[in-house]
């Protein structure tokens, strides 16, 4: 009786049905890819944070002005597509009060816009 139950459980674990864990046989691969993805994200976020905090006052002025080289550099580092930048600048302008109070909020917004 134990073997059939074990076999069913193992086969069910390898189904193509949607679940929150995915295929258990792929967990080592997905774990490695998650670690690599997190490292890439953290590196990119660190670059954006350095640019924003080094040019904070300039970037805030450039947001209000509709753009500028420091804001462009921050958007480049965040990976914001060129085609989306005009809309993102308008979004940044509408929330400028938040970014005037917190450079971290500006970094987070840029990273979200960059995907």
C-alpha cells in the first residue's frame, strides 16, 4: 500500500499544473537563477542609488525641468527604456513631494520603472 501512494505523490509533484513551487526537480536550478538575478538587481540598484545620492539636488531640479543629464544617467542605470522616459518624468513630477523628502523613494521609483 505504501508504494502506490509514494508513486502517486512523486508523479503529482512533477505535474505541469500551476503551483507556487514549480517542478521540484527544477528547484536547484531555479534557486541558482534566483541568486544570480538578485545579485544583478542589487548591483543595478547600487549604481542607481550612488547616482541619485551623489546628484540628489540636481536630479530633483531636472525632474521639475522635464529632464537633464543627471536624471538621464540615473534612468540609464535603472534600465528605463527610452520610449517610456517622458511618461516616467511626468510621474516623477507628480510625486516630487515624496522625492523631495526621501532620496530612497526616488531610487525605488526609478528601479520600479526600470523593471
